[in-house]
C-alpha cells in the first residue's frame, strides 16, 4: 500500500548534476568577484543563479520523465501532480522573497531565503520520495537558518555547502546505495 504513494521518479544522476551546477554557479561567482553582500552585483547574481536554477529544473524534469518512461509509468500521474502541488507553496515563497530582495537591494537575504524555501519544498517532496530526501530537506533548513542568523556574510560559501554539497551527498547516496 505504501508503494502506491511513493514517488520514485527522482533521479540520483539528476540530484548529482544539480549539485555540480550549484558548484559551477559558485565558482563563476568567485571567478567574477561577485558576492551577495554587494548590491551592485544584482544583475550578475541573477544571471548566474537564475541559469543554475533553470538548468537544474529542466534537467530534473527531463530525468524524471526518462525514469517514468523507463518504468513504463506515466510521467504526469496523479501522484506526480500531488508532489508538484505539495512543493509549490515553498517555491512560490522563495520566488517572492527573491523579488523582494532584488527590489530592496537586500541581496544578502537570498542565500538563507533560498535554502529555507528549498528545504521546505524538499520536505514536501520527502513525504513522497522517502527518508533521504527528508534528511536533505532538514539539512537545507538548518543551513538556511544558520546562514540567516550566524553566517549571513558568507552567502557564497553557504550556497556551495548547501546547494552544492547536500545535492552531491544525496545524489551519490541515491545513485550508489545498496539495492535491496
């Protein structure tokens, strides 16, 4: 019965690729000398991290569709719709806070807000995709809170540690965990 409510089209390769995209985004920020504490860098930050998000989203959907097809399941099932609907409020919150940060020039709020919103979204996904995703969600929430309250002036480092590191660890676990 539980199997009927488990969404299993999440790809370990996709999660790994998302982590690598985040590392590439952070590396590009370091290469260009842009940071979240400098309002004059808003356009460059939006371009870099917007590209990372878009590429991660597109490849994530593509891998999920490929997984569904490989299993001879519909890519857009009632369960998939539930997963998307569960994740949307947190993603909408992140998008709204992003707009606010760019509008007010408070770019240092972006890393913690993104981690908190994404962690909340992953927690919703974790109820369908399993315990490891919920652990990753909890890690994002902890990093987001710490980034806001303790490490606020270290946005790029926390972005690399969370969006890069957590994705790489989760993706590696999903890809190479022992099959039972």
